[in-house]
């Protein structure tokens, strides 16, 4: 019976190579640092329309923002700004070009049943008329 070989197994030490583990840790650290620097918190995002709380004069708020509403009139869809109905993109573009209050941005409101192409063209007409921001607001029934 050989008992000496059993004792030799207990004397051996296990060595672990830590080089690859350190590489993985550094790669993960670099990844998280790079991705964390590009995310922007929601509170830092700018809204299209801004409220000027410092000013209390009525002269600045006399002009209403541009609101383009898609409505169904007599079975066909039209663009409405106030009480004006426009049936073509060119008519809408002409009215928006003459709009005096472009600094507050524009709003496009459309019900779910409205044609997608008309809503998209209303947004494009606002952008072509140099409104700094255009917001789409769906109409809920």
C-alpha cells in the first residue's frame, strides 16, 4: 500500500490566472463609462413650447399659437386654422407663411380617423413655414 502519493496531492497549490479576469473587468468598466456619458435625462430635454414665467405683460400673449386641425367637412378632410378651411397643401402653406407668431411653434391636431398623409403634410407645411417646433397632438374621442 502506497500512502506517500496521497500526501503529495495535498501539497500541491492551485494557481489561478487573473489576467483574463482583469481584462474583462476593465472592458466592462470602459463600456459603462462610455454609455453613461451619452444618456440625457428627461428633465434636460427641451420642450417645443416654453412658458415665459417672468413676463406678465399681455402684449406677448395676444397672439395665439398656430393650431392646424384636421377635420372632416361634408365627407372630405380639410385643414382648419381657426374658422378657415383649406383643402390643399398649397393653401395651408400660404396661410402658415403669413402667420405672425412663429416663435411659439405650431400644433397639428388630428383624430384617429384622419388620413395619415394629411397629418404628415400638415407637419411638413409647418416646418416649411419656419416654425421652430412642431408638435403633433392626437385628438381622442
